[in-house]
C-alpha cells in the first residue's frame, strides 16, 4: 500500500425503461470502445434490477476525454431518450485498495 | 455542483465459490447492519457473474469503524473461508456526481 498510486473510478448506476431494443448491442459497442481509450484501466458490470458499471481510469483527463467521445455522446443521448429511466454518474478518486484471492 | 460536498464510496467486487450456503442470509444481515451505522449514506448491489456492491459513507472514519464492527469482522472471515474465491475493496472519494431522471 505504501506505493499505491491513486487512480479514478466512474461509478455508473442506472435503472432501465421497458424499451431495451438495441441496448445490449450498444452497451457492448461502447464497452469495446472504452477499452481502446487512453488511460483506460478496466471495467466491471452487473445488473439485477439496478445496473452498476464501474470503469477505472488513470486520470480525470482520461475520463473527460472519454465523456466527450463522439460515439459515446450519441450513446449517452440515446440512453436518456430511450433506455434509462434514471442514472447517476459518480467520479471518484480511488485512494486505497485491498484484494483477496483464494 | 458548486456546493458539492465530497463523500466516500466503498466499491466491493467479488466472485463466489460454489458454496453459497448461508450467504444470502448473511449478506442481508450485514446490509441491514450497515444501514444502522453512523455516517452511512446508501448502498447499491448487483450480481451477475461478478458481484458489485457500492456503499456510500460520510467519512473515512465511518468506513473504518464499519470495517472493524465485530459482526462485520465475522462476516468478512466467513467470506474468505467459504463464500468468496476473490474480492477487491476500493476506498474512494466521490468528487463529482451527475444525475439523470426521466
């Protein structure tokens, strides 16, 4: 932990509308695109009722650049118009981390 | 956003062993207990394959106190011995937040 280098997490929580047409294709496309961005470190997703996606980034600059990516902007727009009834995006600094492995 | 007051998030991601006996009862008990702690702000969970639980707290002190809660310590121990094949705990400072509602 002494050499822990802080990085950033984006916690995206959401609930969906009943209209899921095209959603899973877009989600996969956007995740694939995120993985190609500079400063991308990782992504984890789960949904049951509420959806939680956490993506990890080297810097706030990397998050800002990704937020403004043109394809991502279109996906965000469609998300608001069609797929999400609610969402929340939290930008967080990861200060400490503990891992357990069997 | 000008008056945004930072708070903390604990991102707990995990994968389970095949032995889930007693897990859901314990998870519910521990979540109920967390909700009674000083400084607790909220909790969100989803699992599909990977499990993601994010809890929100007013301060690092509140997180530390909760980490050391005696019933929580027992649950953590059982988690390592029985239910989890892997987990990761990240302590994060929430610096910004954006919400969308239909």
